[in-house]
């Protein structure tokens, strides 16, 4: 087939080749990417054009079919485009066989011809003819972008868009489906559980213990409120920690080491606090002072780590900015309330000490 590859893309629904119009297209959900194709069922071939908008000259882009699993990098049969050392757009095929691929040229599990890359007005465009098998007519697709360091390929980012650049494609029906819906839902659930438990309930529980026990009328109700709040935070937090472990096991090769390590530390600290309640000495016990120091130290460390890790989670999940602002507002409110209650607490404590001292003087005079 004699084809001209000079292309004008008006939109996803209208992609005009000088001698040809692509009959199917997909506005891919992330990374400002688009896929155009013509499928020929008589010989199971497909002419494709993958376009990455807003690509710089030191950016590499890739599009791949991955029959082994849409959430996996390993097994992807990729086509890569970049500017070579001479500044010329270049394309070649490379199979992804590990989580740290060499990105060297190599044959795919299916034949590819008419391979070409073009760069125009910030768009990197890959062209190819794919010789499909029946199992590849409807399969998984993956697309990515990353930066170049000279002639070396840097790893792609691990943010929400790069983690969500997977889906399915059916060359015959023209259907494409984003593959990140279920994973995004799990991430949102994970984030919500941990923000509520570690980030809200846990600080509230500590504030109850710190400020309510000052009032005799609240004794022993403050303790049961404190225990109930912390127990609820622990149960919800363990559920959030479990969803995080599940997300990690479902996403091999994608690691958020700092976030995971802090989360595991929080789980250990919170579990220690639960056991501490069961082993709490009586108020007049000789070891009660040491228990108080331990219990308070672990509690405050848990709060600090919780807030740090929640913001780590925001950076990873990259939700709408309003959610981060809402949580920040809650933390500021709780912090301001704690500061106010701390001032009131010290005023009450000092007045009580002054009253006790006055009574001693009166009794001594008598």
C-alpha cells in the first residue's frame, strides 16, 4: 500500500491523512495522548498513529500492546519514539521484559512495519502497521512518556497520570476502555480511610485525653471517650493499611518506599498503644510514671508521622486540590483548638495551684 504519512489532526473524531482518513480514534484519558487506527480484518493488520501532545525534544514516548495484563509493565510490546543524538525523530520496537528495561531495540511478539516518528509543533507522533494475531484484536494497551538524559532514557514518573496510563483496545469494534478505574477507586478508599483514622480521629482522641481529664465531672467518661475514639481510629487505620498493602501487591514495580515505611511504622505504633491500654498500671503504681512517658511519646509520634504520611499520600494520589485544602483546614482547626485548650488548661492548673497554696497559708496561720 502506497501511503503518505503526512497528517493533520483536527481532533480525535476527525483525523485526516492526505491520502487516508483514520476511521477510529481514542482520546486517551491521561498524558495528553491520542490513538488513531484503521483495522483490516481480511489480513488482521492495523495502521496506527499514536500522538503525544506537548512533548519536548528531550522526551521519549511509547505505546504498547500488552496481552499479559493491563496493570503490568512486564510483557508490553512497545514502540518507542524519541529524538536521536542528531535531533532526528526516531522510532523502534522494544519488548519490555523487566521492571528496569534496557529500552534497546528488539523484535516484538508480532511483526511491525512502516515504522516512523514525526515531531511537529510539540507533538510526537508514532506511525506503524501492526500484523496482529486473533488474540491481539482485543487486548490491553499501555502508553508512557519520560525524559532523556543525553542518549539515555530516564524512567517515567510514578505520579497518578503515569500510573493510570493503561487500558484496553478493540481494533475491530473501536472500543477503548481506561484500565485504571478500579485501581483509582481502591486508592481513593485507601486515602479516605487513612485520612479519617490517622489524620482526624487519632488527634481528636489525644485531645480528649489531654484536656477532658482536667475536669472532675468528666472522670472517668473522658477515658472511655478517648479509648473509643482511638479504638475506632485503629480499626479504620488497619483497614487503610491493609488496602495499601493490597495496592502494593497489585502494582509490582511501582514502589512508594517512604509512604509504605511510615505506614508500617504507624501500624506498629498504634498496635503498641492498644496493648498499652491493656497493660496500663493503676494511677498509684510505681511504674505509672514510666508508662505515661511511653504512652504519650508514642502517641505524639504517631500524630506527627500520620500527618506527614497523609501529605505523602496526597502527593502520590494527586486528587483534586480541594481535598488537600479541606484536610489542611481540618488540621489547622484542630491545631488552633488544641492551642486554645492548652492555654485554658494552664490557666486552670495555675489557679488551682494558687488556691491550694492559699489554703495552706490559711491553715498554717490558724
